[in-house]
């Protein structure tokens, strides 16, 4: 406590690092103070993303030792740094994966800030939302409508945004056939968008519960991830971090089709056969982070289409269990830490 009786520390979960026991550990940290242009956010909910697992399990290189994970954060502004005027105290905001960019490179200046070589990311380069409070540059925070429950808004901040960008990168023609490989947090939101826009969606995923969810959401078919779709596809998105599915997904495309790989991490891709996988103008592309405009567009679309995440709630005190369940595929949809 400080002289006024206010707590100066908070509960948080941090990565253990190589050689440690478990994925994350619960600690007490000083409550961060917002710097110039930043806001302090009291966390109401934080989504549990597969990227968190990739960071924690070492699939991605360590950027900040003992970082607090979490980049799908919803909460209320509780303090303003110098010059931070975009939000007022009490405003409801979201903190996403993209945390800052340089604004000067040719990527930033051409509207492609997601490719900025100097970009920083929440829960990787700076502490995220597996904590009672988090700090974010106000220019990279999103305004969250009061009518959207926190547990529904949180998954949109990464799963929703990345799925939306992946759908755009896949170049699905109007009324076309879309394949979705893997059906977790991002995929089940993307499927809703595509179906609402008139697409015929075919889901290929290993879990029977995920297949059932896909059909409940309106997918035309749902089958095993290593199987062939019932019809040739105009576009596909690979959400599963499994490189061995790339040749399978490419083979399922019709001529002129595009496969977009949505993950930040992918296991090795087996050799491709030009005739079987790429000839007749089939394309393979990737998705790298998102722009802030992607996020703004997604939130407008989500409100209009009334997107609903299939949420499994976990108490903040059980963040470690949520991550283990995610790794084991114990639930469909998305996990969200709440109190």
C-alpha cells in the first residue's frame, strides 16, 4: 500500500522461461505507470490465444524475459499518461497484439504497418493482459462499445482481427467456396463472417466437437483435417499450425484458388509438387499481424453481423489451466480469463 492506502502491486502471470517448471507462474508485480501517450487499463477480461502458447513454449524466440502474456485485453482506463487525450478515465478499451510501429518506414507510410520491421507486440515485447492492470499506447488501443460483453469483445482483438485479415488475404470471390483448416478461436469467428457474406464454408479439422460447432454455425460440411473437401475450393485459410496440411490444403483448391496461412508459427512444410499444388495459378500466401485499420473494420463488421464467440470462461487464478487445456484441445472456440 502507498501513503493513501492504495495498493501498489498487482497479481499477474509471467512466463517461466527455459528450464523452469510449468508454463507460467503467478507473481506480484508493481502496478505499471503509464508513460507519455499511454493509458493504464484495469483488466476485465483477457483472451487466451495460441500465440501465447507459442511464446510461452519457445516456438517463438524470447523477446522479454518473464513477460506477462495476453494480447486480447478488455478493461477500463484508470490513469492517463502525459499527453494521452484520446480516452477519458473510465472509458472501455481493448489492447491488441500490435502495440506500436515506427510510422516512418516505407511499410508504415504505405498503409502496411503490420510489416513494420520495428513493430512491437503486446505480450511478447511488452507485458500484456494476464494481470490486473496493463499499459498501452493510447493510439494503439481500441474503443469497446458498452453493449459488447467483455468476454465477447476480448477474442475479437486477435482471433477476430487476424481471421478477418486472413479472409481478405485469401481473396475469396463473392459467393465462393471457402475451406477452413483447424477450427479454434479465430476460425469459428471467421466462418461466421464468411457465411454471413454468402460464402459456402467447408471446415476440415480433427476434433469432433469442433466439427459439430462448425455445422451449428452454418458450415456446409465438416470433415477431418487431412481429408479432401467435398468440392474444389475457391480459397482456403489454414489456422492450424501444422505445415503438413499445406500440401493437402493446396490440393483441395480449384484452379486460381488461394491458400492463406493465418498463424504466426507453422511447423515445417513438406516438399510441394508444382503440378499437384501450385500449377493453374493456385497461390500460397501468409498473414503477418494486422493493421489498426483491420481492427477498426472488424469491430464495425462484428457489430453489424452480431458475431458471437463460443467462449469457455476461466477464472484469472486458473490461467495456467486454461493454457494447458488450449494445448490439449480441451475446448472448442476460445478461452477467456475473467473474474
